[in-house]
C-alpha cells in the first residue's frame, strides 16, 4: 500500500490518519516502514481514513512467487515487503 506517499500528498500526519482509522500512530508508522503487515479490515480502515480506493492505494504493487514460503511477496516502489 502506498500509505506514506498518499498521506504526505494529502498533508496529513500519521496521528491524523491513525485517529481517522481508529488506530494508534505507531501502527501507521510500522505499516509505512513495511514492518507491519495489516489485516484486510485494517487496510480498508486506512483507505477510508485517506479517502482513497484500492486502485490508488495499491498502484504499483505486484505479486511474484517466492519459493521459500507460500503466498509470495508484495513489491512496492523497489522495496520487498513480506
């Protein structure tokens, strides 16, 4: 998810997004850093807080198979997120 890019473009702080989504600011920070993989309901809460749909939220995301563990990985803007 392009959380940091979208949040910054809308000139919102992590705390503002967290408040709107009913989450803690550190949760937003960890998601932006790729250190937390959110559940689908959390993703929808954050998309609602940012007023964006799935197309914008996941623009540039791709999936590729990963042999060492099932499910694959998501690659966003040159980063690998497990």
